């Protein structure tokens, strides 16, 4: 098992992105498991899980624009399509041809938009409290962020202490250290601005078209969802079969939005065998 990871700086267009990478020295460099965080998040949030995956596969975990230590300028593209293009640039820069996507939260729409545009690259998909969000209704924080003026005011007054209280209330099973770390992800104004632009530019009515593009591929898909997610309801888990007909779907009772951090052993017991099964296998002939 690797004892360390490399932090690479990748530039896509003119946007710099730190990327955590690792894996066995003898693994195929053209195949990788790509971990895509959501809001708020950073590539390093996957550290415990990617340490296990790195025993048998190349792993890649970028900080996406506006989050973590990635650039967060005012002139960047914070749309779902923009994030998908950025992810494509990261993958291309690292020479990856066969992609196993692991995504959480908004990382799901970003990664799946990438998958729809590059179906020949996708070997498997793992969705953790995310996916194609059919008939989704925005949660209460999202509604604030999407409202002009109100969103800006909220971002101004929502200091670290307030955010920790909100996160702790919504995710009672999350370790306080993780609550503090996730709250810290939201501290920079550049991240706050990226959140506002992302949520305001996203139209959930585009989800049926994304589903329609992916459904014929029937990609190998694992869905893991905490039943107590207050942002993305667990009812969305079963609906992933409308996009991935052969999906394996597992809910974890009592877990919240960051299920792999709350219940790491249960999530690993599902994710690791799924990835071991598909890493090194042929890309689906339906592509």
C-alpha cells in the first residue's frame, strides 16, 4: 500500500488545479479512478478512501475550481458545463484514457456531464449521495444561494461558527472534526462566490436530457446513499436506475450527506469490491 501521495499542479486553460495522485508503480497510467468532490469540498476529503483504492489502481483527486486550493478568480466559469470541461482538461493533462468516476454532491452533475460528453472513456461510475437528480427540488440553503441579494447577504454573515452550527445540525452523525474541516472549506470569499454562481447557473430541468444521454450506455454503476441526507433526499437513490438500468443501489440507514466520512467501513465494503471488479476490465461494448 502506498504511504504517500503526490500533489500535482495542473493548469487547464489558465486555471490552476491541485491534484492528489497515487497508486502502485506498476499500474497502467492510462487508467485511473477519478474522485470528484462537491460543494463544499476538496480532493483531500477523499484521502482515507483513495488510500484503499490506491492499493490496486491509479487514483486522482482534484480540487475543483473555486474550492480547496484551486484558483477561484471572479472571471472563471462556475457552471456545470464549465466544471465538466475543467474535469476533462485535468483528465487529459494526466494522460488518462480509461476513467472510473467516483463523485459526491455537485461532483455528480459535473462528472456525469463529463461522462455524457466522453462515453468512450468511462469504465465505471460510483455515485455517493449524488447522481442524475431527476425532479429535484432545491434544499433550503440552495434556495438562499440562488436568490439575488439574499444569497450575498447570507454569504457575508455566515462566518465559520455559523456554518459549523448549520452543518452539525444537518449532519449529526458527522464527526466534529469533519464538521470543522468542511466548514473551513466554505470560508474563502472566492468559494462563497463560486457557490453563488454555480447554484444560480444550474437548471435542474436539464437533468432529463443528461439522463437520456447516459441511459443507453448502461454504465457499470454503484450508488451509495445515506438515508438521512437533508440536501439530496435518499429517494433519489432508486431513481438512478432511470439513468443506469443495471445500477447496484445501497442505502446506509441513519447516515447523512457525507456518508463515506460518517460510515467509512460500510462505504468501503461497497466501493472497493465494485472498483476492483471494473479496474482493468474492458469499457462497456454499449459505448
